[in-house]
C-alpha cells in the first residue's frame, strides 16, 4: 500500500528573510494570499513560482513538497499567461529551489 504526505511551503525562503515578507509594498501575488498563490513577485527579492517536488521513500511512502522556484522576473508574466492554458502541459522554465528542505 502506498502512503503519501504533502508539505506546502507558504513562502519562498528569500521572502521569509525580509521584514515585511509578502506584505512588502509592491508585492504581486496570483491569488488573495501567499498560501493560495502559485506565483508571486516581491520588489528587490525576486519572482517565484510554485512547483511540486515528489520524494519517494522506502516502503512505498512518498512525500511531496509544494515548493517555490525562483525564476527570472522577466519570465513571470509569460508563465502567468500560460499557467491556466492548455500549453501549461509543456511549460518549462529555468529556476532554482527557493525553499530549504532538510533531509
């Protein structure tokens, strides 16, 4: 029997490290709050997109992390335009993991 657990990071680590976090003036989010958002851009911090990072464990267990990926801010609006379209299936972007995941 497969067992799975899901962990969702609310904010990217670089945003957590700021004084006002997602309340920084000029912050843009795809939804009403950081928990619901799949994208955000914070002035002087960066642009971020959500992704799923599944990790297979022994015994048929899986943990899936809902992480943030930092991307080039110039790519955020094109990603946003594609996110809810059929082209999303083939969406690829370069970025780096914006949440620390402990072993």
